[in-house]
C-alpha cells in the first residue's frame, strides 16, 4: 500500500505542476471536499488505516487545497482515494474502537476566600465509559470506571488568587478506549465526574484516602449503574426501537439520568455525603467547592476529536469556599484493533 500511495502523490504533483487547467471554483471544491471527507470516513470504517495529507476528515482543509490546484488535480485526488479504498482489504478480525484521552489540565484560582491564608483544594475525580464492557456486569472498577484517588493535597497546597494549579497526570488523565458492540456510536460514551473540595480540619487526611474517597466512588458507581439501567429501560421501552418513552435518544437519556443522580446526591447535606458524622459547630469540616459531570459520545468525538471543556465554581453555583475554574480537554481517534 505504501508504494501505491507514493505513486499517487507523485501523479498528483505532476498534474499540478504540468497541467495548465484552471483552478476549481467554489461549487466544484465543495463537492470535492465533501467527497474527500466521505472517503476518509469509509477508510476508518473499513479499518484500512490509510494516512497522509489526503486522508483526513477536515472539510476546510480539503476545500482550501482544492481552490489552489488545477481542477484535474482535485479530480485525480478523488479517483486516487477511490482506487486505494477498493484495494483495501479490511481485516475481518478487526474490531473498531475509539481510543480516548480525558485530561483535567488545570484549575485557576479566582478568589481563594481564605483572607490572609491560602487555599488548600483537593480533587475527587471519577472517570467512566459506557460501552460493551459497562453492560457486562461484575465489579466495574478498573473495567469501565477509573478512580485514581482523592487525598488531601493531591493538587498541592497554599494557592492564592491568580494562581494556576496544574493537575498531575496521575489523577488528571485517563487513557482508555470505547469498544464497538451492542450499542451504536450515538449511545457509547466516555465521561468524568469531578468534585473540588477545600481541606480544613475534618476528615483527617488518612481517612480521606482509606475511607471517604472509596465510599464516594462506590456511591458514584451505584449512581452510574442506576442511571445506565434506567436509561436503557426507558430508551428501549415497549417499542424496542431506541426512541424511548419520551422519544429521547439513549445517549441523551443516560446523560440526563446521571446528571439527575448527581443532583440528588449533591442535594444531601455535604457532611452526610462525605460520610462524616455530625460534628460540633466549632470543628471546621472540609468545604464543598463544586462538582461537574462531563460526557461525550463516540459519534460526537468522531466528528470533533479534540474538545476543550471548563467549569466555574463560585458563590452563585454553591461554592462554600472560593471561586475556581477547572479546565480540561478530551482527545479521541477511531482505530481498528
């Protein structure tokens, strides 16, 4: 395939340099760019693994290239891709999957709200995916749920207004995959649930690591499982067509259900949710700054493989201690394994 690809590029360059045909116009290049994107989607679907400048799903890239070359060079590009797709023999054992990296990158301190002191925030992340593995039952930890830890000081201490807190890769990054099967790309997804807290006197650092965070993870897993189960029951309802009782797509139903489960959890008194018994008023319990739920479907990430996201927490959103903004991104690539 490499020699054919090289030969194709040489032909296109020769045509470009030596042919005096006029450059294509906007209408012709619109058709060319749409076809180029369709051909690359077929390349990915078949698992051909064809690569290079000709093979991408960036419509603007193809349209711009077309406008700057002779018309027959663009036509030959379309023909070349078609021939290479015909020559491609997809591996019958190939399984399509979406390789994904979810990254919590940094937190900006707008106002630490500690007067003369500095902020000591810590992060509770729980990453998850919904695909064939999340429907298989059993213990989800390590399979479709990743809980990297939530100890005091896990993003550093003594932060002041204006500081940018870098989130270490060991808690801020999850490299995973979504594997095809049973559910469609519209209904398979990856996500992360994040809670930001401020360290005070209670609970102790040791109990946070050994007891509080694990209990929190278990509670989130139960919420996720319930959200998935309820969404699937509703979406496939009596008709079994995926439209659901309300006509809402499965992915949207799962997202709405998880958001609702999280809202219910966070509406409980914070000290109860944290798993800390009621303490006297003079003891300073760790403060709740904010929570966020981020989710992306396979279909969405295939169209937009690099997405930025953020979440702001302040008095208006219910923060008990300061004003912070979280920044992150998700990157994805469809591959054949």
